[in-house]
C-alpha cells in the first residue's frame, strides 16, 4: 500500500517585499507585485512574502552600514483593565505599537537579545527576561527592573511573638540574568541562570502566605540536570505540571505535599521533579508549542509530540532530510507557531 506525502517549504526571501529599499531587493522580489500563486483548480492563493506592519522600523538607531537592527522579539498582551499592547524589541529598544507608529518604552537593553515574556494575572503586569539584563516588568508604557522584596520584621526582638521573615523564610536573592521564564502554580519560575544554567528558581510566599513575584531565596530552586550536563532550553506549563526541557531530556515539576514541622512558623512550598524522557528534549524555547493539549517541539533529530500519557514520539520521519539542513548553530534562533491547525517551524538559512 502506497501513501502520498506532501511537504511544504515556504521561502520568505521571495515574492512581495515592501520592507527593504529598492537597491536591496533581490531579483526574485518586488515591492508592488500582486502577491498570488495560481491554485490547483485555476484560482489564486496568497504567495508567501513580507509586508510592513508600520512604515518606520522598530528601532530608530541605524547600524554603521545605514541599515536598522532586526526585530528579535515581539509579544502582545492584554491587561485586566482592558488595554492591549503589541510590544516589539529591536537593537536595544523595547517599543509598543501605536496608531502613529512605534513608541519607546525603554532602551539600553543588551543589543539584539531575545526576550521571553509572561503575563502575571495578579500583578496585571508583563514580566520578561533576556539572559542579559535581569528580571523586568512592564505595563506597556514603562518598563522597570523588578525590585527585590525586602523581608519584614513583626514585633520586637526578644518577644515571644517576634517574627523575622529573613530568618524564617530567607533573604531575597533575585537570580542573575535568567534566560527563561514561566508562570506555574501561581508562581514565577526563572531558569537557565547565569553561572547555573541547569537551575530553575521559583518565588516564595511571605509570612502571611502571599505569593510574592519578587521574593526568591537562596533555597527556592531545583536542578534540572542530566548526565550530559546540558543547560535548560525551554519551559512549558502543561496540564498539571511544568515541563523543563534540556536538549536531550525532559523533566516535569509537580507540586508536592509540603512538610509542616511543629517549630516552623513558615511552611516552605514543596515540589518534586520526575523524568518524562531521558533521550529526547527541545532545542529552544521558541521551538515548543502546546497544540490543542499536546506538546509539539523540535528536538536535535526531528519534531516530536508528547500527549502527557505516552513517551514523546517522533512525527517528522518523512521530513528529516529537510530538518537536518538546519545548522546546529542556528538552533537557538529556530521558532515555531501553531495556526490553522498546523505546526509551523521557521529556521534561518544563514
């Protein structure tokens, strides 16, 4: 029995291009073409290409050659108060889209870095990291580094009811230069820390039980290491646990029953980590997608699917020759998306 396999590869270097100046257009690009392809039954369908979202580039700072820095991160978020923001990062500038163009939120970030964003529903803020500048927050208008929580004291030292959060819980130490961020179990998780690429930190509660997004302690972390010593490459909240990916392994963080000791005033949160796979992982955060309750991701040898019950299994056998053409040096730049019931994978060619 024979089967027909159809593989579609879109080359976005051709077709309509209203982004670049005329002198920069390739022979197979046009600024004013009708962007269509003849369909199978005589109709027309849109041909892949590029078109400007705004007339001016995101970054206002030209490179030495007169070009503008590429956009390396983009994110849309809606606040509880009803406002929506589309943010984009290029060069060293984080901006938001307005009806007039691009409005600067903040500049001075590590140039051409890659941002990871999460929305924090309790704070109604967007939190983000980029592996270089620390732990930040924005409301869409201003961006500031998250201020570390200051442990409090209750009562007078020497009194029976005296409580010191720094003693009972720990000092506040926000991890340096995290590359990854996730929101799980009502907590913020920061991973791939500078100098500790296999660690994942979580915020703790104050003495009243409030989960403080800016309170991290020297003890509130887990190690997602494997025998190959690989760094954490991706995080994904999936079902009732947090998936932690390395390049060749996957672990799941699961809330555990906290241990309450009689002499404790504060009960530390408890989590356990279980192996999901010891031979399959993800190459980058942007190559992982939750597709209708199943996880699809790019590993070092192909695309895999994980449904939460069975072990991850490969679904890309027929397109492996194409995937093998992706340079390993470009893995960190690979990104994916899910649209029209399809998993899209984009990879640079140079």
